[in-house]
C-alpha cells in the first residue's frame, strides 16, 4: 500500500462529562498496539443513541474502563493504515467496517462464549465510553472489524454496523422470522426501514406503522402492499388490524413507548412474539394477564454480533438491503445531531471527515 503520512494530532468531537454539548478538541492520533488496528475513518454514522449520550451527565456504572472524556461515534468505516504486532487477520490498505461492542473475546467470558458479545461488560464500547469514530483516525481491536465487500460504500458500511446489524439481529436472531409469516413493524426509522427490507427478503409479509406518511410511501417502494400500511393518525390500530383479519405472528417494536408497546402486545396472535428494540421509554407496563393467558413471548433485542454485520454487508453487496443513508460533513456534527433529534432526517446520516467530502 502507498505510504500514508499519518499526522500526530487530529480534531475530534468528544463527550466531556457532565457537559451536554459535543466538544471539539485536538487530540493525538493513536498508535495501534497488540491486536489493534489504526483505521483512517471514511464515514461514521450518526444515531439516536448519540443524542441520548450527549444528554448523559454520567455513564452507567456497569461500563468497564470508561473515561470521562471520549470521542463520539459508534458506527465507523474506513481504511487500515497501521497494525499492531499481534494482528493476524488484516493488512494495511484493507477497508473495514467497525462495530461498537465486539466483546472482550475471552473464552472465560460468559457472554462472549455464549454468542452475545454485545452485552459483555469487559469488552470495548467505541464511542460509548471509549474513543469512537467522529475523528479522522481511530484505533480498535481487530475482532471489532469486518472487511468491506467490493462495491459497498463507506457510508453504507458505517451504518451496517448498527442500523443494519441491530435490525438484522432483531429480525433473524431474536424474532426468527420465517417465510410466510406476518410481521408488524412499529416505527420506520433507520432501524425499522432496514428491518422491513430484511423481512421482505425472507418472504414474510410486512405490516407497517409510523407517524410519517413520507416513510410509509417509501415502504411501498420496497415491497409493502398498500393494504398493509397503517394510516398515520389511526386512533385504534389494534382494531384496524382485527377488522382486516390480519394474523400477526410477531411484532417488532423499534420505538418502544407505551403506545407502540400496547399495540404490539394487543395485535399479535395467541402464542405470538413481541420483540423490543427501541429505547425511547425507560419503563413499559406489561399487561400480565393478557401476556400469560395468551402465552406471549416478549423478547429484548440489543445490537448484534460480528456475524450479523457480515450478513448485513453481504445483503448490501447483493443489493438486497439498501440502507437509507445520506452523507454530511463531520464538521457539522452538532447541527446534524439536533436535526436527527427533531425528526428532520429520514433514515440515517453518515459523517464524512473534512477533506474527504465529495465536491
């Protein structure tokens, strides 16, 4: 690979506890050690989780090795420009997508050894307690990276590590959606829209609900029939579903507020499944008698694994999954974050470091 002149310092958007605004500071460009790789960031996705993180005044106590100052950004994609002496699976010049929580990879870790590394408390959390990707360079452990398939853009590769991965894990890993089933998707944001495409690709029927007509219209372009679009403002969504004799096998709630959770629980068939993905409400009331008597399964679904990222990148490369992502400049992160929070951005947005933006 051509020799890259790596600068000694760079500008990074950071979270400084307990400040609730992003801070841009000059920091050293990190050097990879051991099994780490240094990635020149080509794109980094912005997520609603970044809004919540911005507002935090302290990190959860169970975060290990957390710092009070760290770089935002947990959806990254770029090119490897340096490697540590213990790196085995990557070389300089390769393009990779990077995931936020790859786990610690210890054989003694209960979570990592049982297939749920994303909830491991000992592994890194890039952009969520440790330095992330809203900077020109980032250091990560090699098991957090996936090689980017040919033809997949950096922006798509970045959002694949969260918006796509989380949707895939919910649909395939937790809901285990099968061909011929009917799935209610609550919320068509970045995650919900990706889930919709995955559901349709499996061969299941998607029934969708959202407050925005524009995203419902977009859903029909991706295979949802007009009769399966719940009109915005429908007062009794459960009644709407029953009047049409829809048998909902699984409801996947990407919003998770009392209203959407109530619809999900009331709308699924007996012995059906509700999968919670959204985190907008800290608490939800479970109608225990209905859940018990109808023997419903209520599952949580959090993030995903490196295998989910690989599956998503493969679907993107094949054109099956088309992330709804636009590009913006990393210099505009605070403004973009506010726009995302106020619903001004449809789908996802990926930040491009200064100097790499398209003319």
